[in-house]
C-alpha cells in the first residue's frame, strides 16, 4: 500500500512563507511525476506545480516567481517553498504522484490547509 503524507500547512499573513512537504511510503519501485494541486473555483483540482523524475518543473502562472518546487528522490519527498503568499493562495493543497510499484497508479495525499490573511 502506497501512502502520501503531507505536512507544513498553516496560517500566515500576506507576504509570508510556508514550506510544504509530501513523503511517499510503502511498496514502490519508482516515483515518476509529483505535484501539488489545489481546488479551483468550481471545486476542480488545479495544478500548482509539478516536477518530473528528471527534475523538469512546471508552474501555474499564478505562482511563478513565488513558489519553488523540489524533490529529494532518495527520501521520496516533494517540497513546495511558498514565498510572498497572497490571500488568494488560501486553499487545501494536495500532493499527487505517479508511482510505479507492484501496481502503477496515481496516488493522492489527504491535503493540508494553507490560509493567508490580509
């Protein structure tokens, strides 16, 4: 059973910073693309940032220049450094990963709340 466990959410004032972490555990051979997502208006999941196994990153336009995504493959961990946070960044952030193990699939964490006050 593969699990993704997130941490690092919380409440900050506008302009502040938070660092989210997501660690995969369980029976897995390799992790392909990992990413952070949040809920857009209408409750659709929208991409915040993703990173391929080789390190190529992709960011939503709304977070470019403020958020930095990185991964530690040895620790099966994904990090999202969020700087210059804005009230509109308030949301539940979920980690997703494409994982190759005894089975192949996309797994999701439980989500972590980020609240930015003005």
